[in-house]
C-alpha cells in the first residue's frame, strides 16, 4: 500500500523499515535505522500507514526530531472510525501488553541465567 501510494505521487523509495513489535517500544531495530538514516540525510520523507505504526505515544516528539533533519512524516491513513473511548481502551491494552512482555522477558532471562549456572556447575563436577 505504501509503495503504491509513493509511486502514485512520483516519489522514489530509498529504504523500507519494518519492526515486529509494539509501537510502545522505542528501541526497535527498524526505528533506530530510520532515525540513523534521517540523521545522515538519506531521505526527506517517511511514509507510514497509521501514526501508531511508527510510535504509539510521543508522535509529535518524533515528528519534531525528524523535522530537524528536514524529514517529513506522511501518514496515509490519518482518519479513524474509532471513538475516543475505543482509542483509550486500545492504548491501555497496548500498555498492559508491553509491560507484560517486559515482565515475562525478565523472567525468561533469569531462568536462562540459572540454567547456564547449573550447566556450568555440572560440567565442572564431571
């Protein structure tokens, strides 16, 4: 959809960035590459389908930062059929999901460290 939108306006596509993860996570690989590209003046426009695909919160900060590098953000589906109540519910669900994944990730990391310590101890005793 983004490619077609760009071609219909005569814009070239320099790079494509994508992330698998939440728009709440500000340390995504694709987002970091996008910001590095802006800093290096690799392009002048960023196309996104929806504003929350780039970042769930703080869009205006990101927009202001990119503006400092003369990069414009174009959101092609700005209209929404959601009520304010629906948007708030979505935001709260995203927050809960983000914190839950961090919590489970910390548990997984702790478990992995324990397994590594036990394995190292077993190898030492063999």
